C-alpha cells in the first residue's frame, strides 16, 4: 500500500511551486537585469573613452596642421619682406641718381612711381 501512496512513478514535488523556488526565479531575473545594466555601463564607459581619444587625436592633428600653415605663411612673409626691402632700396637709389642728375644738369626733376609688382633697373 505504501508504494501506491508515495507515487514513486511520478514525483509531483517537482511541479509544486514553493517559496524557495520563486526566489531563485526572481534572483535570475535580477541577475539578468544587472548584467544588462553592467553591459550598458561598460558600453557607455567605452564610448566615452573612444570619444575622448578621438578628441585628443583630432586636437593633435589640428595643432600640427596649424603649425604647418604657420610655417608656410611665415616663409611667405619673409620672402615678401625681402622683396619689399629690395624694391625700397632700388627706389632710394633711383631718387638719389635723379637728384644728382638734376643738380648736374640743373633741369627739372621728374619723379615716377614704380609699382610694387614690377622691378626696375636704372643704368646710368
């Protein structure tokens, strides 16, 4: 008789819901939610790190690009300054020669302007 009452063929206790089993299910849900939150936090931290790295790299490239442009413009300014000083020297020389010629000939002195783009040589 005892065999029939124990239901040895079917263990019905596996289908019963007890309080301990419910806690395990809730605990599993919480761990899944926590895993999702942890994953999102890691992704967020990684994206912040990548963004900061890209910002630093773009800052370095921007600085280098600015330095290259500054060097090119400085070179262009120095070439223009050299050309300007050469033209001013030629203009001063031309004015002195015309004044000397005017004093010798006692004729009128005529001044002409030379455009900055053109260079002129005076042969006496």
